[in-house]
C-alpha cells in the first residue's frame, strides 16, 4: 500500500511486533532531526501495547473497522472475547445469566452480524445464527477485527457488519509457553445450599517452531468453572385495585437462581511454510460446555385481600389472602459441544498470481433441559380456604417485599408436600381416562381430574447443526498507478440445522388414580432433601430445598409426553437446509489524486441461495392426541447481487476520510424459516356458532415461512480519523442503512378444510372439532337455543394463519465518536495515564413502528488506565440505553423481551514482573479484576413501561496469575 503513515519507523516496528506477538512491543520513535537510521527503542507492554496494535490494524485497514488486540497471546483482560468486544466503539454487549454473551454491532443483534474465526464462518449453538461469544475463552484469542463496511472478499457478513475473531499462527509469533490460572468469587453468594459462589479458570498453551522455522505447532487447553448467582423479582402483570386506585401484581415470580458454567476448550494449529511461496495451516477447535443450575422460589397467582395506598400508583402495602404458593424447584442442564476442523492453503504461483484454498467442516449440538418440580401446602383441591395462608407485603415498581407470613411454614420439610398446589393440568385433557378419579376434593367441586394431576414439567430441547465450507480464490498483486490487486473467488457453504422440541408432564405417584388410596400427596422424600434455601431478601424466609431433577431421573414421577398433547411442540420441531454459492471479485486500488493519496477497494458478490425446511403441523386428531404424521415442507431459491466500495483519502498526514457504500444481507432467522407450525381450535360453543370469521372464529394457525428472503440493506458510511500518536487517535463516523427488506408478522385467511398454504391440507376432524352441548341454553352471537346432547359443528371453516413475511422497510442512521488519548501528550507528568472513550447515537425506524433487536439509541464506553513500569490499573465502563432482545421462554420457544438500559463498571489492577529487577520472575504477571462493580440489575419491562422482571447478579472478583516463558 502506497499511502503515507504516521511515525513510519514506529509503525514498522509495531507491525513486526504485532506479527511476532512476543512479550512486548518494540516501538521506535523518529528523532527530531528526522534521522530514521538513529532510532530509540522503547519497550511497551500492557494495555498500551494492546491499543497500539489495535490502532495499527484499524489505520491500515481499507474499510471502516474497529480492532481488538491482546497484549500477548492469552492475555486479553477478560474471561471471554465477548467482554472485550463489548467495549469497542459501535458495539454493545448483552448479558445472559449475568455473563456478557451477545454482541450488537451498530444496533443489530448478533443474528444480523457475520461472525468468523480467522476468516472462516462460525456456527451458533442456539435457535438462530448468531454466535454465542462467551463460548470462546480469551486464553486462545489474539484479537478481533470488526468490519463495519462491507468488502467483496468478506463472504460471511451481515447488515450489522462482520466480527472476525483471530488466533495466532505459530510461525508468526515467538515461541512461548503460557500457564494461566484464576480464582473467581461471585459476591452475590448462593442462596441455594447445593451451589457455591467461587470458581476457577486455568489454561496452558504453547507455540513452537521446528525444522528451521518451517513447521509450527500451537496448542492450548482452557478450562473454566464459573458460578453465577442471581435474585429475580418477577410479576405476571398488574391490575388496578378499584378501591385504592393502586396497581397490584396479578401473579408473582420470585426466584433464587444459581448456575455453574463448565467449559473445556482445546485448540490446535499446525503450520507448514517451507518457503515464501507455500503456507499450509491445519487447525482444529473443540469446545465442550455444561451450564447447569437451579431456579428455586415461588410462582403463584396473587390474590389481594386489602391494599393501602402509598405515594405512587405502585407504592402500596397490603395483605395477600388465600395464599396457596407453588414452591418451584426448576433444575437446568444445558450440554453443548462444538467442533471445527479446517485446512487453509496459500500458494504463490509467481511474482503476480497466487491461490488461496480454505476447506472446513464444523458441527455443534446442544441439549437444553429445564425442569419444573412443584411443592406446597397440598395438592390442588385438597385444602379449603381456611387451610391456606396470608402474607403482608410492601410493593413498589421494583417488586414485592413480604413483611409478614401467617399459616405457612415453608422451612418445615414435614409440612411441605411434593405436589402441584395449583390446578395447572389442563393440557392433560386427552389423558382424562388415565387420571380419572373417584376421590372427592376436600375443597368441594367434585372429584380429582386431570387438571389436578400436574406436579411438574420437563422441557427438553435439542439443537444440532453442521456446516461445510469451501473457499477458493485467485489473486494478483499488481504494480500500476491505480490497481494494486485483483481477487476472484468462489465460496460454497452447506448448512443443516435442526431442533427437536419435547417435554413431559410430571405426576407424583400419590395422585389418586381410580378409587385412590385416600392419600393425595406426601411430604418431600428424605432422599431428595438438600437443606434450606434463603429467600429472606424477599421477606419469604428460609424455604426447603430439594433436588428437583432427581424425581425425573429415578422414575419417581409418572411422565406424560407433551409432544402428543401440545400441538405447538411438534410445530416447533424442524430441519433447515441451506446451500449458498457466492462468486466474488474485488479490486484494490491506490493512487494519487491532486496530491492526495486515495486507496481502497471495490467489488461485487453474486450470492445464490437454495434453502428448504421440513417439519410438522401440530394438529390434535380424533384420538385427542397430536397427529405425528402431519408433515410440512417448503423452500425457495434466489440470487442477490451485492456491490461494495471502500474509499479512503489521506487528506493530511495521518488524517483519513473514509467512505463506504454497499448492499448487504443477513439471512432470515432460523426459527422463523421453519416449515413447522400448529393448528389450534377453540371449543367454546359460542365461538363455534360464529359465521363471520372477521368477528370471531374457532380456527387459528401459526406456521414458519421457509420462503423468507434475507434482511437487506443499502448502506452508506462516512468517517474521519486523525492519528496523532502510536496509541492516540480521534474519529467521527456517520452511517446510514436503508432497510429495503425486513421480516414482519403477517396473517392470511385460509380455509381450514383446504389450506392453500400447505398443499390443500384438511384440518377438520369431526370427532374432535364437533362439540356436544352439556346444558340447555342459548348460544352463539344469535342466541340460538340448544338442548343438552346437541352436537354442534363449526359454522364456518375460515380463520387466520399467522406467519412471517417479507416486505417491511425501515431506516437506520447513527453517529459514532471515538477518542483514544494518552495523557502524556498533555504533560510529561501524566505519562502512563490515558483513556479510550466512545459514544454511539442511533436513530432506527421500521415502518410499522417496531424495534430492531439489539438496537439501543445510545451506547457509551470509557476505559481509563494508568500503566508504567509493569504496574497497571484500568477502569472500564459501558452504558447502553433500552433495547429489544429475545430469549428462551416457555415451551422451549423464543419470545421477545424489552430490556432496560444497563451500565456496567469493571476494573483491573495488575503487575508484570518482567518490568522488575527479579530475573527469575520474568514472564510472571498477577492481576486482580472485578466486574459489575456497581451491582447493576437487569430489568425487563412490558409495553406499558412497567418493570416485569428484575434480576440481581452482584459483583464478581477474580485473581489471575499468568506465566509465560
């Protein structure tokens, strides 16, 4: 590249240091006499070395980008790459279970961002496409580059951009062995007796060269055991008390949550470079993880007896009457693994032409098991109101705190029954004969039925994904006054992703089947008891704690498959296949125009896609069970042409104006592309008699859309960058995205006896859909008199089929301001001090008024540091405003969540003994780190802006020892 650079000798040394990634970066500074042959060498380590490397990568890039560089191999300052990425300009992190996992780029959630590892497409492990960045431990990473403007050579991209995670090549770094160990403490403490508050991380890695530096081998093993503990205040919703005018919750969800992440990562890289022309790399990555824990607390309807007004609509005191709480013990166990292996070959044919081949195969699988085990005062129907309890409470918009409890002692194992206190078994209607009983309820209302038979539930989801990619390109290095290179290539990917959504209703053996035994529930068996859990923080005292997973595993519970009873389970089981072929050409240019250095690239992608899906239509048949033979399939083929241009002008020495224009796509969400769906039917006779589907209809259907086209955007980018030191620059960027296609929810009127959207399928089953009148009376919108025993067929067969469709449009524009400033520029007395700050301001509008997932209007990041003679202190903060996201909800399905803004403060203090006079400690570094130091909560809000859930995580502290030699 011909464009001039700031501090040429310094950046030359910097580039060499970045390539060798040794224990320090050697920087040379130009003398005042501009004598480039007389250089002073200064050893720079720590955060300043990291900032210098990242700045060099950003400055030399021909597109608008951000960069992240480790101080050294295995020395990113965070537990995963996600935490480091979240501090970069224009990026924002999203916590899941207390850990930063998701990353938004320019307001687009990770599902709309391409993610690669050393340029190779990465798999996700969830329902969708987005990478779970906390899977990748910092110990194996050397950095990352975030491309905000598109290039034709970037075959894995998205509307938000591309995140390219990077590991070091063994022949490009100094030989080293690194040992890393950490002790972690979650200050929240565990409220559950079977979990702890401390964990550990350790890693060992080496990189060596052999055979006269023609063979390189790098291997790393990293293991993590990291606990998180949280306290959750949740409500189902609010209703207004007529007497006081104050709002009170309609249901409560108060939980003590403990979990542990166990992650083992092995990476290996073999590199062979016998000469300057041939470079072969074979690499493999294996990640195994287990995320397990328990969610323990109360979930229940909230019946108000009295309420006293407070100062605001949500500030009140009152008494809950007829309290029959459900003590939920919900075990969680997520098991996942990801393997990828690849071959990368570069061969220089002659002084001009070279070829590049990359072949990779990746697989991932995950099982997500989340159980529910119920306990309480007794089985639903077994207690009268006089046997129930009451609780006094104080309420605010932040949650409910109990101040007094009467008639309930949940700390007494001899008083609490392992049974379902609420009649939640309505979905077991098809199994009515199994749960038929002659035993009368103590509370009146007849005998026990299937409605009283649910004592728990086990959600089980399995996700499998495979991806094969082949990339081949031919490149020419040119020496002309304009073109400096041309690249032609082809990229092929073959992806398959599947989901199986299953579940099981649980019934205790004490349920009174048939004539019963006179026993309808029992206390928690001794073998399951663990001790007491602490809910005093919510005013609920100590409560019994037991193993909620064991009754499922040892056969205590009778389990009924939900897949045969709930049509939406089968309707969320599917396979997606996707074959993508991309042809691309890119030209790189570098020239002078009127004395200004102009450089960049222009290119074109032609992307051909063949996508398909197969699955099921969940439909209850005449046996009152879900028909497993109702299949569905669909797909589409299409071609997209994606041009791109990146243009940079060096308007003054080390000052650049960059311009980008491109068309980009993000493929439709996997969970929206499924062919599967389900049909539901309302058996209310009044609705069956409706003849006008626009007013009321018993029929409804939901189905995915395997024909969805990609999200599509036309993009413009403009940036100004001024570099004034090796670790100092300021920049301002503006971006505009014209969203010409976005997915929205839509409805179609269909005939449920001849569904044109599903091959003319007939969903009408008289034996199930016809309803028998139970009592004489008038029914329907026309008040028709019907006698008991009359069989009523639906008056009409039209209704709405809900799905996803293309066609929504919108606009996104935003500004990004960045400043990295070493304060030694202000005064020599401030040598070692500095800060890195950024702010992003986004205005996003979809035409229907809905929000873009991941988009915060404002995002800020600030890191303040002091680094001198091996001693280093850094304090980092991030702040993002409210945003829309989605998360796993009930029945293993994805649901939207409106997340309140969050501000996170982290800090680290460290000392590198390489800077000391103690020779035998050379290579040793110790550090103390704290995250979430201000104990920031996470809050979800409803459409009315009222907080529906609040989670407290507490700060986490970590002591780390890193030794390299």
